C-alpha cells in the first residue's frame, strides 16, 4: 500500500455495535415530520427496584457502588465497596424506616449531598418502597447566599424528611430553609454549630431499622406509575420546575438504551463517574445504567476543573471503565494528560469500548487527541458518541448510527420514542412522545399543559437539522435552541446556533464553547470559553492560572485576529461579531450554565454573567474586550 493510500484508509475502531441505523419517516399536511426507529421497543420491567432484587440474587457479591474513604485530614484513601446484596439489605432497612415515618409523594425525601454511598443507599431505600426523593443541587445550599432556590424546592415538594450528608457543609442551609415539620437526618457532623437548635437523626439509625414483611409488600405494590423521584430543571430564566420521574419512564429508558447501545447486553458496565445525581445524566442515565445491567459505579470525586481533575486522573490510572462518560472539558483534560502519562493511557484505554460526551460542543482537536492516544496505545480508535435528551425524557432520546460522527450529530431516536419535527420561527423544533417521557411537572398544571402539543408530544425547544437531507437514516444534528435566537436593536434577527458554530470553527482548537450576546443592542458580542490549548500560545508555566494565560499578549493577539476575521467575513450585522471577551471561569453545572443535556445554556450564562455582558458594551470596560 502506498503512503497516499494509507493516508486515505478508513480509521480502525475498537468494535462497537449500533442498535438503530434506520428510521421510519412520515410527513403530515401541516408540514410536520414524524420519525421513529424501525425497531420496536422490547418488554421492560415495571419498576427499577426489580433490577436491584434481580442482581442481589444473581450476583450478590458483585460491587454495585464504590467510593474512596475520606481520612480525618480530608484525604481520599482506599475504596469502600457496597455489593448488590448489601445494597438490597440497606434499601429494605431504610425503606422500612421511611415507611415508619409515614412519608409519601405528598411528603417526600429531599437529599442534600454530592454523590456518595449514603446518597445511593437512601435513594434505593426510597425506590424500594415507592417514596419519591429529590436530590437538590448542592449549589442551592453551598453557593447561594439567600437559599432562594432551595426554599423553592422545599416549598414545591413539602418534604417530610431532609437528609444531609454533612452537617458542617449543609448546616447553614438547613437552619435557614428547612421547615419545622420536616425531620432532619444527617450522616456526618450533626453537632455543627448551625444545627445546635435543630435536633436530627443519625443516618446510621435509619440504616439500623429492622425490616418487616411490610417493606416487601410495599415494594410489590409499586408499579409503572409510581413516582420514583423529582428532578428539578436548571431554571435559568424562571424558578426550577420539578420533573416527575416514574418507574415506567426510567425502566423504559433503560431498555431503550440497551437496544440503542448493544454493548450493555454484551458485558456488565463498569463506570468511573463524577456526573452529579441531581442531574438526569448522572442520576438517571448512568446510575440507572449500572442498576439495570448489574454493573459497578466507582464514584469519582474529581471534577473537570484545574483544582480537581487530578483526582479524576488518579482514579482512571487505577480503575479501567468499560464505557466512559464526561463533559467536553473533562475529555479535554484527559486527552491532554494522556499525551505524556503512560500509566493513565494504558489503564484507561485497556477495556473501554465507548466514549460518550453530553452536549454539542466537543472541540474537534480534543477528538483528535483522544484518537491519537488510542491509536498509539491500541492501534485502534475508541468510538466517540453523543447522546441527546433531557430531564423530561429520562433522559436518553437520540443516539448516533455509526462511528462516523461529528460534533453536533445526534443520530436517530431510540426504539419506542417517536420524534416530531415542527417548523417554528425559521427553525425546526424537536418534540418527543413515548413511555420515557414525563407525565408533567409536580404541582404545576399550567406548566405541564404548556409543555405538550395537541398530539401529546413534549416540546423540547431544541432545534435540529438533517445531517443529510437526502438520507434520513443518517439522522439529525443539533441546531441550537429555538429560544436562544434574538433580535438586535435594529430589528435584525440573530440565529445563535449557526453563529456559535462559526465562531468555534474559526477559533479551533482554542475555543470550547461560545455564548452570543446582543439582545436589544446594535451589535453582536461573544463570551468565549477557551480550551486548555490556549496555554500552548504562551511560555507561562503549565500551572499558571487561566486568567493569567488569557491576559498574555500572544493569546490576546490570536483572538484579536479571530474577531477581525469574523468581522471581515460577515455578511451583515446578524453574523458580525464586533466584540469578544474570554472567560477564565468555565460554565457551571450547579448554576445551570450547562443544561441537563450537557450543552451550553445561553440564557443562564447571560444571566449569571450579566456584569460581563454589560462590560462588553461599555466605552471603558473594567474587563478586557477584544474588538476588530
């Protein structure tokens, strides 16, 4: 084979099957299109607790969940493992304790905690006896100063019990916002000063409850319509809504995942994962995947931030996942580390069959770096995939049809879920209908009614395009949010999705994502979230703060050139970026700047960083604004 032929050869991937490759498409007289996988949804369990019982009987000594034990000095040590048999025993004990307290959907459980073993066991106890739970975003308790969103969660749900993993961390929030008629249960530091006037129950006491036959009768009485949990939306423009999650939704979605991702039928999944359980991606998709398929979840207490990513890398040097899930910034950090870390590369890639990122903005250079490390280590690439859905769809909805995907490709609907494509405001809105779709929002009938169209399809607000208009089997690609688009003061309409893609492409490999500003302004501006590749433009040390890197004259010159190019190649004010600001702080999941789908939340970023948006348009801004 000649060098030219070698260069043109198709890359070899570690084998991965795709369950949905063809779609049935029909058109309506109204202009809407309906598409569904050509495969039917197979039968699924009536309740997720049945899967826990199944694996506790079938593989009782296999690990369900593991977490590093924290020492007195805060350091993380060896792994603590909870087997399926232990998890079932704990679920029955906790479930009995919850029943003894008379808790119901009207008086559910609120969880204040990051991912942890106690968090998992409490959730399983609730699941077992049919008492809904709601993991509240830790940011509502630890970042908020007025606890406004936590109060909203509490007022919406009227909990009968609030559990906190750590009294020191959550004590102030409990003292300020917890109602007097809710029992407080705490795992650690219940004697913290903030709680001196608030009696609490040790979590160990809940765990020590002796189960009776009533607990198993309660499990048997749950069914498809039993509410498992309430997950709150990000609430970027309004207060968060409580999305009802039922057994039917969760069980159907897990079966849909098995049919779209056949790897789940081939081997038990082993995950090392940090994604928070108060979001649907971590709490439904990944945690549910492990329970449904008899897998193991190692809790990663790292995060895709410079301060915490070291813990993620440490874990990946030790734990070899079969599938790996992360957000784009996490993959970027791992891709950069694997270039020089032989131990990380060898262990992490040893048995992983699939990478999976959330959202539509994984920069192509990051893909390339991951491919290069895999080819160097294995002689093959690991397939990079992207799922798409939302809290209201449990979340899994669409999945690619082959390894040959690009950033933004979504693929085809999973079996059993029908999609409706509706022309709206110059774009095409994606709508969902199926057993994995929520029945609505808790105690919010008006919001529920507004969310569904007259055919019962959930209106996502997401815009899509055909990857290939001549071939519907190639699937859909992301085209932004319908509500993201806005008008300038001149009345000119700005289509955010295509403009964002243009900025990211023009700034590759230095841009992770972009938020477009300019509502009621005369010109378009941009807030740019850079990749770590910007560090290569400077001579600064590798551990230099990102803010210092972004202030380097060579970095500023690179983005000055980008703004100039964008301005010169624009065809009008609607796609001419006239000012740009670099973000040293990445988008925050806890603040809703990243959606439940993992993509950038334009509205939330603009709201949370309004001072920076204002600075974009000031004559003498306090922050660096780059202009043509």
